[in-house]
């Protein structure tokens, strides 16, 4: 799945994955992680998520990474922010207050940048990638986060043969395999959300769970 797929979705306004509220599971589980106050929190494949201003409101330095310039520009415009901009090998940087978004490819994010993040919030990245891309993503991102980095991973689990992704199903056994030997992934909550998701109901999906994992690198 290449960048053009997501760029097209944003151009055409097919962004049903964007949620008009802060994720309740973020509000519920983030405080217990005890990420150090003022820490830099990575939000990969961030879109224009409202979860980022919430994290910023908790006193964190937010670093989002998003391939679509349209999504980045909409984020700042919708929040009435005038970002300062500069370019680097990683992409175009937009920064306002304690939120910085890099418009670029997550795989071009440098090891140095990743090493400066003490928190991570992965709600929409892993489940946006097909199975053949997920190991490389985990290797690149989580392989360069510093020891002791903590975060949340939110996934979906459903019969993949009943509907094409994205968002893709990433079952518990795959999570264990992807993060084995690098990062601990502890299941915090699993919830049946099928009745809340019309898209999945219309597709005839028989089961849909969301799962929340606590992540910690170097464990």
C-alpha cells in the first residue's frame, strides 16, 4: 500500500477514519503509563487527530508524522494555529506551541528523532498497514525508540477474510510476534465494538474487537 493511496483518500475527502472526538481509550489508559511530564510523544500516521491536542493539553510535546500535506494543513487551520515551517531530510516540519507535525514518510524518520521520544501513541498506524509492511514499520519505529519509552497501541481484531482493510485486523498473536524481543506489549483491555461500527456491519463482519496494549521498550 503506497503513499498515493492515502494521499488520494485525503484529496477525495474519504477520511471516515478521522474521529470527531478524542479517543476515550486514550483518556482512560494514558495517565496510568506515567510518561514523564514534558516528554516528547510520537504519534505516527497522525492525520489531523484530535488526540494530539489532548496530549498537548496534558503537557506533552507532541510529534506527529503524516504523509498528507492536506491533512497537516487542515489540522493547524482547524485549531486556529499559524505554524512555523522548515524542511529537512525527513520532510516538511510544521510547529506551533507544543505540537510539531512532520509531513513525510514515517520510514524516513531518523533514528535521532525517534530516540528523542519518551512516549508513543499508535492508534492509526499499525492497523493502517498491510501485513507485509508491519514488520518493517515496527523494526524502524520501535527499534529506534529509547529504552523505557512507554505508550499505547490500539488495534482492531476481526476476520480479515470478511472485509478488506484498511483498517486491517492485527490479532493478538501477531502483536506478540511483532514486538517480541524488542518491546513489551501488555494487553490492557479488549472490547467488542461491532455494534458501533456501521462500515463493518454493512460488510457482514461477524466479529470486531478493539484491543489496547501498554507498550514499553527495552522490556
